[in-house]
C-alpha cells in the first residue's frame, strides 16, 4: 500500500470557489484527486522525471470515473 501524508493549505477564496464549482460539476472528482493531479501536473511541467510524479500526472489525466463500470 502506498504511503500518504496529510497536507493543510490555505487557498485564496476565489480559487477555492472555482475548485468547489468544478467538483460540483464533475462528481467523479473530489478535492483530493484535484489537488493531487494539480501538484503532479505542476511538477511534471517543471521537468520532474520522477516515475511516481509522471504516474500521478497520467493518472490525473486519464483516471476513469468511479461510477463507470467497463466490461471488456
């Protein structure tokens, strides 16, 4: 199991409101997935080559919604 850490952060209110509005319109996302995807995207765009960062970045882009059941 992958280790997790808890992070506390203060956001500007307008950024928080935009995040909340996005999550409301996209129920497959939650605050944790959104922040993880954002941090991974930032690190990847800044040139991080760490495999874990790249994997989190790709997961943020392509993760399937939780409520979708795919049959192959």
